[in-house]
């Protein structure tokens, strides 16, 4: 895999050479984006993280969120929520989560660049609020959404909130703001990519109620590419993709010492132990990359680093006797000694820290 270059096209080419995506570069257009199995897992994890986000206000004043359908209007989705709650009229504020599948979508990807997607998924959240809450809620939401993007980044400083744009030409007032990321910021090829757009419409009528409506939306496939660009631009080595541990496709991999491969009994026991650890960790909702390789640690760890796996369990013949193993961190390349009995609780704790 090539190291990230100094131009935006070179950065995109580095993404294409990674283990996550494939696409065709047609001038300044990224065409036919497809995700590998590892890329699909990253996409699914981002989607789950977005759906777990909650509201744009504080935890003590969370807005209830309900799943809606892109085939229904806001009012129809509200009626569906009402029927699901015993025909009780939902009180404002309320949020609706909607996923919209699209085909042949052209998405902006920086100044002069575009992302052409044969199939893609747009994620939208619509908040219905009392009319007096609209402006304050938009302010809270844009801060929260910026923090959400920063959370997954190797370089959180690249994310910023654009200037607000107001449109008062219509009967109601509309305010729009975007969450953006800067790439190659210190070079002449700097690019600003809009990742998410938030809009406030004031004075809307929903059925018989007056409401302020805040809409937030982003393209899931562009989000995957942006996360990958962030990880590769910041990489000190082309062999390490530092996807955040919480959205990494796999949480750990297992490597067995190559010098123990000559003893068939030890080898079989280490394979059995690896399978047992895989079962235990997966039962604790910690995905494990299934590859029990017997070789020198360095090439095995390089392969795990290339698909963004944050932790590796290093087993050897001594593990069978003492129960001790090495837990190696991708980000620091340092290892610590832990006991088998500490898994999966210790790994779960550091991943969710």
C-alpha cells in the first residue's frame, strides 16, 4: 500500500490501494465506489454509531428518536409513531431517523471533486421542535455533530463548522450550516469537504401544529471515504490504518508465535486456544479477525494494522502453561502482559474507554 501523497488525487489513490475500498478515478471524479468486506464492516459500524447518537441536546434533556420511512412524509411518519404508541399524540420535541437508498448519486467531494455512486445510502434525522426552540437547538446540534466527527478522527482539528447561511426570501426563514473537514491543510492542494448539512426551517406547519424543523443528513459512503482519508493522511507508515477502535471493523486479531509451529501438539493446542478466545470475545460483542497464523510476529501484525485492527493477542507456548499473553496496541506498537482470565473484560474496557 502506498503512503498518502501530497495532493488530493494522490490521497484518493492511497485510499484505493488500501484494503477498504475500490473505485475508478476519472479526472476529478471518483466513480464506481465499492467496498471490500472490511470496508462494509466499517460502513456498518459508522451507521450503527450514527443511529446510537441520540439527540442534539444534553443527555438530561434528550429528544426521543423514532425510526421513520423515506417513503412517507413527516406527517405520515408521525402518524405511524402515534399508532405505535397507543394512538397517543407525540409531544414536541421529537426526532425521526430515516435512511434513504439512492442510485446514480453524485456527491460533492471537495472543491472541484465529485463522488459518483451507483448505489448509496443517505442518513437523515428530522427534529420537530416547539417554535421557540429552533435556533438554540440548531446551535447545540451543530456542536454535537462536529464532536461526533472529531471523535473518530486521527486529526480532530481538521473538522469545523461552516458559516451559517440564512434565506428569508420564502414565507418562512431557513438557516443552513455544514460540518466540514480540511484535508492537506498545510499544502497548496488543501481541500475542504462538506460531510454533513444541517438546516433549520422556522414557522413550519405539521398537521395542526406549528413547529420548527431541523434536518441533519449525510451520505454514508462519503463518510467511509472521509474516515479512510483521515486515517491515511495522518499515517506515519503506509502499513498502519488508524481507524478509531470503536468503529474499527475488527477489535482484535490473534497471532501465534512462529517458533512454536514445529511442535504439532503445541500448534494444535494454540489453535484450540485461539478458537476458544475467538468464541469468548465474539460472545462479548468484540469482533475478532479470524486468522491464526504461525509466523514471525512482524508480518502478521502488519496485516492486522493494514485493516485497522486496534489490538492483537500474541500467544506462544508459554501461554498454554501460565495463561499469560501479550496484548499489543496498534497505535503505540507497545505490548502489555495480561492473563487469559482478564479477557474479554479488560479488552472491552479499553475499547470503550
